[in-house]
C-alpha cells in the first residue's frame, strides 16, 4: 500500500502558523489594512485583542507553554494581524524587556510546532528564516557559520561545537537540537524591534496606555524595589563587571550561568531583598519565575542565610566576566574606559570594590536576624 505524504502547507497556512517568517505578510495582501487601520479601526479590534492576548500569555509564561486558546480557531488573516499588532505594540513600548520576553515565548511556540512538523515543513521554515538546512537521513545538516550564529547564545553545554559531529563544513544534529537552533533564529529575529514611524508610535502608545502599564508592571526594571536590609543598593557604585551583568539583563540579553550566579550572590551580600534579586532577572530572555525563585533561594539561603560567597575577581576573569578594561558597548564614557580601582593590585573582589566606593556589604546571617549593617562582612 502506498504511503501518502502529508500535504505541504500552502503559503497562507505557513504564514499563519509561522507569522515571523519573511513573506508571511502576503496573507493579508487582499485585506491590505493600513497601519493606521490596524492601530485604530474598530474593524481590527479582534486582531488587537488577540495581539494583546499573545503578549499577556508571554508575560505570564515566557516558556511559551501557555498557548492562546483563541488562536487555534482564528482565521489565518486574524492570526497574522494579531502577531503583527503585538510586535508593533512592543516595538513602540518604552522598555525593551517586554519585547524580548514575548520573542522568547513566540520562538518557543514556533519551534515547538516546527519540531513536530514533517521534515519538508521543518526545512522550509529554516530556509525562509535564512538557514539552508538539509536532511541526510541521519539528522539535520547545518552549515557551520549558521550553527555558530545560532548556538552561540544558547547556554546549554550540549550545544558547544566541540561536542558536535562536524564534517565538510556541516554540523549534523538531531531533530530536537535543530528545532532548538531554529528557536534561537526566531528569537533573534523577533527581538529586533520593528522600525515604527513616530506618528504610529504615538498612536500605539496613546491608544494602549493601560495595557502598556500592565506590561511594565509585569516586567519591572531590575532594582525597582529597595533593598530589605543594609540600606539601599547603590548600583552606580557597582564594579564594572556587575554593572555590565545588570545591563545585559536589562537589555534582555543572555547572561551565562556563572554571571547569573555571581550577580545573585553579589546582590544578596549587597543587602538586596529576595524580590529585588528575582527582579534583576526579569529581563532575561528565558526568564522563568519559578525556576528563578528556586535558584535565588538556593544561592541566598545557604549557610543559614549568609548565602554563597560571590566569586572573586580571578574567577570572574576566568569566565570572561571581568570588564576592568572597559566595555566598548557601555552607555557612558566611564563604562567604556578602564576602571582605575579595578587595576589596583590590592583589588581582589567585587565586594571589596563596592565597599571602597561607598556601598555597604552585609553579613546576611546576622542581618536577617535583625543586625543589619555594613560592618559585618568578611570583605
Ligand atoms: S577587577 Fe574585579 S571588580 Fe573589577 S571588573 Fe574585574 S572582576 Fe569586577
């Protein structure tokens, strides 16, 4: 008996299923709504409502594990327009973190779908994203430059190039790993804000003040809460390495495991409350509230609440996290230039730097028992 291959998706179906693909906008060629219509016209309120639902789902669950129920029964045009509206709205929002959070959730949903799709569809999605993948019967072949581009931001050790099968400039990976790479490709694409003209930006933000305020509440900027013990945190006195870690997370960039650990341990000893430390990670593209809470608790509750000792400079240097010579991408001249204090031979530890710049460091076991202050630290 002949085995019938599943019919390939039409362009219209492909665009509705994967609205992030270049060319997906062809779905709405016939409707041809203007940007103004999409933002303002009552005709497109269902698309806007579904767009807001997409954003809410991402804010609630950036793992992409909570699909928007109404999407599955929506017409392809409505699905595409809801995606477009969500992307426009977050591109116009004042902070970058919500767009990046949404990008993670959409990317996870997209890669989940493509992982379960027929091989032909899988390869077509890769091709349209700009990655010429091939199947060879044993796995998926990824050109080396594409592999490096997609795997570099992934923190899992299994994606390191030394652990891959590489031949003739092609990396062979299993289907799941290839889907994870595509997820990264989708995320990278969606984290780039759309260029929104000033009048459209104003229409979007003026039309959605309450919703954007709700989004901002759900993704608050780090350190929005005061420290619970030991006085306020003084982020402008942080050493260059810690300032850069915070900037990365605020910008929705990935921070390595070593960096995440160092930041939590440092903030804890700097007197930050548990909630402040959790908040510091909210901009992370893969932020997951329950996992973060668990990890922060693990780092801060050790040794009767004293917490893990933050890594010293030599350790941060070995992880590529020391920025004493300046961060070329830093926002201020002081960030971009070498830091004299960091170059003092006696400087051994970021907490030492913080104290010397006027920050207080807390012996948390004593502080949490009621004797907070800056004098009880070993640093
Ligand atoms: S010298 Fe130490 S405190 Fe300064 S940036 Fe490097 S790791 Fe941080």
